C-alpha cells in the first residue's frame, strides 16, 4: 500500500455514488506498502478501503477480486470487495482500475503470540481448501519466473559477498523449478503475501485476511513458508520462535495435512520464500517508483532471514 495516484474528495464523491455505501465524508491516504495507491474512505454508513491499481491491469484484476468474493462466500474471513448497484467489483477512478473493499475490524499485530499464529495457520489451510474449486487461473506473478527475471537487475547494486550469495540462492531456484517434485506439490490459489500487517485481529480473534493483490496459483507450501517467515520469527535476528512455528504448522496440519513431498521441500521452500522478499525489497529500494507517499522496506531484514534459512536447521512439518 502507498499513494502513487492522489484522489480528492471532488473525484471521490461522484465515483462513490455508484455504490450503496452512503455519502463520502473523508478520504485518507495509506502510506504502508509499495505497489498500489490505497486510501481509507469514511462514509455515512461505514469505513472502506479504496485501492487504485498501479501495476495490475483491468484484465488481470478479476482473478484477485473474484477470488476474495469466492473465499468470503465459503466462510473464509477476508476483506470482501463491494459491488456497485450494477454488480461490478472493478471500476476506474483517476484513470486507474479501482476497487472498494470492506474495512476489517480490529488491527494487525506487531508481536503475535502462538495463539494468534495458530489462528492464522488454521485459516490459511481452510483458505487453500476453499480455493480448490475457484474457476479462474492466474500465475503467481512473483513466483519462480519473476525471481529469475529480477535477480540480474539488482546484482550491480550489491556487495561482492551479497552478489555471490544471491547467485548461489538462484541456483537453488533453478534446480527447484526444474524438478519433478515441484510439479507434484499441492497447488492452487494462494495469498502469497500473508504478513502480519495483512491480517486483522479484533479482541484477539482473527477478523480477516486482506490485500490479496499478490495472489496467484502456486504451491500451498510456498504460501505457508511466506507466512511462517514473518509470523514466527524474532524480527531483530530472523530466527524462528519455536513455539510460534509449532502453533502455526500444527494448526494448519489439523485442517489440511501436509504431504510427504511438502516435507521433502520444506527447507528449500523457506529459502525461496525469503529470497522472493529479499529480491523485491532490493528492487524497490534501488529502483523505486515515484510516489506521493512511499516508505521502501529495508532489504537487509530479508537478507538476515534468508541467510538463517540457508545455514540453520528448521522446525519440521508435522506428521
């Protein structure tokens, strides 16, 4: 989330009139994040989140928005897109594709406990199962192909040691992408970015997942690895907190048992998940886009996590 394209009240009021959400009272830009323009919108009825899509196209967006509707219809707690009176969840505002979604109750957790990780793990497993019959398809746009395309773009900005480390990790990606195992892993729609700040809790109860705009079809175990690499670590070191890892994985496993193939690739997938975010943060840090409100993430955080996953032991998947 960020603001690349500003929206005024004068632009918002007529646009919002196509929805049955009351009259606009306030609009505030959201600084966090790095890909879309996001705003809190307050109306006479409720609060919503308005997103203007800066990279995704109108042709790509039905996958994401309809996935959120699909999951919500199946009891998964997600931020549901709001449809216009004519039934459209995708519109245009300020020359950009735009969508309005319900603002979830509560706040995100800076310091989650094992009980919170268990709720996220259980809901993620249910989300994966609920997405099995989703009819639209869309590759994970930050998946293995993206890693291979992006790594050469940032190499010149890195120290000799980090450039060598990145190239070594990309060899792991190449082996994994070409393996028979990769093609046999459980697969379907994933969130692909389920960090702490993309989950809301209200009075210690999970109220919903949001920001599905990195979602795509990929291995479920990759989604688990992305989440565990954020929810279950000590932020200053990137090392795992065993109690939180255990709570997350056991809750997931209770709702959707892990397979033997997933156990086989678990450590490699944790490394690839960490690499994905190290690379994206390097790219956004060294090759940023102009924005009215934008705070790039520190790439060194995921460098620490990746080095930890590459050299240390990991908590095994439950059986």
